């Protein structure tokens, strides 16, 4: 259990353990990371001995090959140069090097996240970059960043990860799989604790890191990559994490991990060590303990045959990098900034001395247990996960639910006007409140504000988790749609609370659903806008700075604060709504609210159809038809004049008359006028003029009659509603 082994040498030849001769026929302790050597050139390592006792048969043998890997960044700088490695299942491999040497880059190339500029990465002969579908689910990746959902419990984090990987398993199977993983990770006792953030810790850093690893262990990948799993952990937690990875390797996994400044005990746990130097040069690949003796021999240090302290058995990995980065002395005996051996020189020495380990490529077929849910199921899982996360965050929940009614009360309180100087009408009357347009407009702005604030950080908060889920080939569109559904639900609740409080306080009768729907659609627009900026920027601070920049144009360019005909002539004009005004959601929301309030209120909705008919008829008989008659007269008077400018005006006048009469004929029937096609400069004459003029006079009478009819029907309704004193008072 504690990996303590005893040995007795019964041979006659000299044998050395970590460079120290061992007496025959005596019992000795075999320490972690020990190396046996004798006259033979082939050493025996601690890891080889340990695997014989503890390694379990997984049934599938994995061979992993990285051949001549080069990687070039977009700026042309080389990140990796001719890196080679050959490994098989059941090993724990450490990737070490100075900062910026290319460790993480190599890890990303090996796990398939990045494509090498040259070379190939093979698992059982399959190129993972050319045929990624064949290794789907075989590779696991634990990045350095935290991938946990902070507002979910330890169990819930693993539960949703399992649900997104195994659609073929029942709820019971998922439950026991998660419990088994928690037990293997030593997290069973804290399974119901909320994960929390790294700053507001609920569980320790070591437990967080093990839980991150557990997210990948659920699906049992054959090859696991970990990027600095001990970063930020205490020495004890670091050992626990590496011990976990070692146990995985003994169970048949092939584990690669980037590590920085490991302790002696951690260093001895690795089966292989690959060292990169600045510029992506590979300068060592072999047994970790042998690495120290290798570099000592290269610079001719004393006791170069000793890999560890013969008294305490400790290894100092930092000594390796001290040797690699040894500085040149100047004539005064002081160290300069120039290295004694450049990365290229160390690489050359490595290539001259390396011995290629011959591994027989495994013929085993790769079998993955990964079964990704379909698109619909992913939407359900993402939505449920997001909803649970939001509900469990009490502070977020309280602010989200209280924000809308509080803003509604403040706004309604400010605009609730009553004339206290009038002794007969001192009480509040909705009909006398001249601030209602301002209230409706600010309601739209509040809806846009709430929609932006709840959505602006949604995607950027999950960016690290999205990287992992894209590694699993989960659907990005299902994730986005789940976000939209949850945000629309939040916006629906917020705007409903806003309307309930605001309409009640201002005594707005009816139209509750209409007002809610207008604010809801405005908030939904803001949700989508917020998701876009959340996806486009990489800083939450940038996003929140951007919100006022998005909201202020909604205020200024809505046509309410500054009239459209009073805008700068560069962006507006006096004749029509400028294009930029049509782009403002606040303009459409305010227009919808005002129109709905006018025509759909309890009093006006019975009269509105008649008022509309009367207004339309009034416009046609007083403005439109006289204008058409004037255009027609102008055309008749100038049709024979040869001047191009006049002919152009005549053509425009006739085209206008033709279009407007055409629109009218669609309403009253084409059979009422036969000269429509002749209203043009070619066919226009006195006869066409007379027929057209006569039609316009008939059309004018039609609208006069239509106006009178609507007026009578309206008067009939008024009479019906006021035929008694009681009804008249209510009216």
C-alpha cells in the first residue's frame, strides 16, 4: 500500500542502486525512484519493478508515438523542434523545462488540440490529427485552469460531466459511476459541498485539482494529459495529486503531465522525463533519476554517477536546470548572462547520446466508452445545469429577482404626478399624468439594461469550461441555445415583476400582458446582444465598460430625448426617420408601448377602428386627393413643353398619381378605373386627364361617405353607452 519494497541480491557480480554498491545476501530497502545497474548496459528502474506487482491488465495496450514534431506559431517563431517520444500504456511521463520552453505547447500538440507544423502523433498507429474521430474519447485533458462550476456541488459537477459523456447509461448507472469516482478520488466525504471559487474556498486546492482530474476520469480515457496539476498547491496536496496520477498509470493508463519544480518524492514517481529547453529544443528523454547523472557527466561534475543523495536518498530536480543554465565566467570570476551551453548545443549532445527505445506498435483496436447525447438532450442538460447553478447562488438569485420590482417602484414613484395646487383634482388620476410617455420610454431602457447585465458575462464566465467541452466535441449551438432559453426565462420573470409593480403603482388598468410582452421582447434583444459581446471580448471589465456605450445610443437615437428632425444633419433628416434610428430597439419598443396604450386601452379600443377610419378618410379627402389633382393639373399644363427639366417633373408627377391611384384601386377594385396604364408622358392627354380627374372626384366622395359612416357608427356606440344617467356618469 505504501509502495515500500525490500530486495536481496543473491548474485556474484557488482550491483549498484542509484550509484551505490549493494552487498549480496543482505536485505535492503528499495526506495521510490531507485535504479539498479550492473555490468549490463540495461538498467532496471523502480517503475518497472512496481508495475510487475501493481499494474492491472486493462485488456487494451496503447502505444503512443510522437515523431519529428515541429510547431510554428503564427508570428513565425518556432515553439517545438524535432521532438520525438515513444511510450506505452502504464507509464507516468513528466514534461519539464524552463518557462516558455514549449511544455504546454507540446502537451497541446500531443493531445490533438494543436496541429504540428511538421511531424505526426500516433496512437496505435492512428494519426490523431488526421483521423480525430478514431481516437474520440481515448484522450483526456486536464488543463491548468479550473474547469469547475463554482455554484454546483462536488457531486453535481461530476454528475453533469457524466451525463454529457454517457447518454447510454441509466440514472442509476450514472449515480454509481459518480460515487465510485468520488471514492477513487477521496472526495466522498465532501460530495455535497459547493465547490466555490478559488478565492472563496469551500474545498481545498488539492481537492479542487483532484475533482478536475475526476471530470476526465469519469470516461476512462486511455491517455491522460495534465497541464501543471500541482500548480498553486501545497507540497502535501501536490504529492496526493501525483500519487493519484501514478495509481492511474498502474491501472494501465498512459499519463503525461507538465510539472514545475517537483519535490524529490514527486520526481521519483515518474517513469519517464522529457526536458525541453528554450526555443522548443528537446534535450533529454529518459529515466528521471538518470537525468541528473546524464547532465552531471556532460559538464564533468564530480560524483556524476550518483543520481541521489547517498545519505538521505533525495533528488534535487532543480540541480538539473542549474546545470542546463550554467553561466560563463568572465575574467574576474563573475557569472555573465551568457549560457555555457546553448539550447541548440544541449540538443546536439542529446541527439548524439540518445538510444531509441524499441516499442512494438500495438495492434489493438481503440475502444471508447464516450457516448455523447444528441443535440436536444445536450440542450436539456446544459439548461438544467445552468439553472441549478443560478438557483444555488443565493446572492445572484436575490439581486436578479429584486432588481426589476425595485427599479419599477423607483421609476413609478418619480413619475406619479398629481396637481396638489388644484383643490378639486388633488388626488392622483392616471388620465392627468403627463409623465406616462417618459415612464414607458424609461421602462424600455430598464428592460434593455436588465437584459444586458444578466447576459453580458455568461459566455466569458464559461470560456474555460467551453474549451473542455469542445475537446469532447459537444455541440456549441446546443450550449448557446440553452443559454438563450435560461436568459429568456430570467427576462420573462424580471419584466413581469417590473410591469406588475409599475402598473399597479401608476394605476394603469388592463394591458398587463401587452406591456409585459413589449418589455420582454426588448429584454430578449438585450440578452442576445449581451451574449454576443460576452463571446467577442476576453475581459469582464471590458464588457461592463461597453454596456453604457451600447445603452446611451438607445437613449439619444430613440427619437424621444432628441427628436429625429433635430439630429445632426449628417445622421438625420427632417423628412423621414434616419436609418440609425430604425436600428434602435428603444425606438421600436417605445412606439409599440405608446401605440398599444392608445388604441388598446379599455376606453379607446371600441372607438379606435372608427377613429382610424375617420382619420384615414380625412387625410385622403383633405390632403391626398387635392395633392393628386394639383399634380394632374401641373402635368396637363406642361406636357407639351420641351424643356428636359419640366418634362422630368411632369414624368415624376404622373408617376406619383399613377402609383397612388393604383394603391386605391387595390382597395376599391380595378374595375372602377380603366385609364391607369395611360397615366404616363407617352399616353397622357386631355381625355386621360378628364377621366382621371373625374375618378379623383368620385374617390373624394367615397371617402366623404366613409368618414360620415364611421362618425355615425361611433356616435351610435356613444349614445348606447350614455342612454342613462348612470351610464353617462360611468362613461
